[in-house]
C-alpha cells in the first residue's frame, strides 16, 4: 500500500572517521567507523508517492534539490521501489535542523530520514540493518544515523554492500555526554565529503594507507574507551583520529584544507580546558567547525570558553540522542 509517510533522523558525529571508500557508488568504506548520535539536530522528511508525477521531485529547506543530490535520492528510492514492486514516483520535502554544509553531517540525517520515510511510504517493513544499508547507498555516514546512541558501522566485505551496515553499541544512557558544536563563521564548504574522498583516494596522499590502517585500530580503542567511560582514553583516540584524517587530507595533492583560523584556536582551547581539569575532547569533520564532547558538569564552562573564541558564530549544545523514527504528522 502506498501512503504518505514522515520520518525524523538525527545527525551523527564520527568519533573515528569514515574517510576512504572501496566502492564510490555504493559508499562502501575501507574501514569501520564509530559515531555518536545527536539529539534534536537532524532532518525531517516527508515522502508522498504520487501516480501523477512523471519524475521524483524534492524540496530541501524550501529549495529544489540540485541534480547531483537528486541522483543520490533516486538511488535510494529506486532500491525501495524495486523491493516494493512499484514504479510510482514521489514528491518529497525535507527540513534540516542542522546548519547545512558546514562540516556538520546534514547528508547523514537526510538519507537516514529518507530511507525510513520512503520504505514506510512504499509499504515495506524493514529491519534496522536493512534501513542502514539503504541509507548508506545515499550517503555513507547516513548508515550511522538510523540507530541511536553510540554506533558502529561495519566496513563489511561483500561487493554488494549487504554486510556494510551500522548498529548501536551503547545507548545514550550508558555515557550521557553533552555535545557542543562550535560553528565557525565560514562560507559554505567548497569541497564536499564525496568529492574530497575521491580526491583523497589511495595514491594521491602518501598518508592514505597508513590512515586506513590506523582507523582499524582506533575503532577498537574508541569502543573500549566508551565501554570504560574513560575521557582521557577517548580524547586520545578521538582527537588523534580526527587530526590524522585532516593530516591525510592536507598531504593530498592538491591539498584539502578545511580548517580556518578559529578551528585551530578551538583545538588549543579544548586542550587547555582539559589541562585545567575539564573532561572534554574535540573532533572535526570535513569542515571548519569543531565538535566537543564533554561531561555534563563541565558543559557550561566549556561552552562559554568556546563561544569566546573570535570567529565563532554560535555554540550549539545537544546530547546523545535516539535513532531515526517515523513521526505521526505527515502533513
Ligand atoms: C568527514 O558520508 O558525507 O564526516 O558517503 O560521499 O556521502 P558520502 O560522504 P559522507 O562523508 C562523511 C565524512 C566525514 C567523516 C564521518 O562522518 O565519518
């Protein structure tokens, strides 16, 4: 049965990163990665199958989605329609509560919301693993936005990607950290993660192979630090992993440099705060903004300190959240 359906999916921030693919069409990673799911920040998507439409159409934050974005959306929709035995096109509308394209992964929440809403709209009952695989085919990191809490994305080995999915390893209550996003004033980022990963594929950066090997070890160390709720150990692996990813990008030819001056100032601020006793650590995605994880009792002081760094537009505060879900109002 075809029906209008709506879903919300949260954004996620990788604690150990996905940066390198073994398949650029299916978004199959070369290494596993681990992330934390953000409460509140994410994407709400409505999917309305409509037999009168000749093509799928999608509005994102009241603007029509560009052809490159639409091609990725169609890939997910076509996979769903194939399983559902339907050829009916759909009208889609989505609203982001994440600042788009600032290095905060809005594509992750977008494709997770799409997978959940569209599978319901086309009458499929899919498992979380199947939804994760579907979301991944739109954007790799979206595989991790289906589950909530602390999430592990298995790299998988199969060529069709059926074993490359994400699942929760700890729920948010296990370690209810606060998550601060220090948004650096910047123009929209110029090189998307998809483009960046293509540029940074094996061979163009002398550090790339070593980076992928490091990810295999980091994901284990990160999971242990989370299990033990050990901030010192978490800081070592999370900061080391993010810096290694950016080092790999910077060593690329041509180089990929996402940082702005305030990005570096934020790194120093977090290290100083930790030296002074605050339980916190930072990470940075493919952008200039800095994400800081901290213990709830330190959140106020850390947030104030981040906000005082020149060039910071705002500091968003959130916590570890639940996974993607259908929402009642599809209107
Ligand atoms: C730096 O998932 O946006 O945020 O698979 O090409 O859509 P595509 O890339 P995307 O890459 C995210 C890269 C990252 C690290 C991470 O989230 O693990």
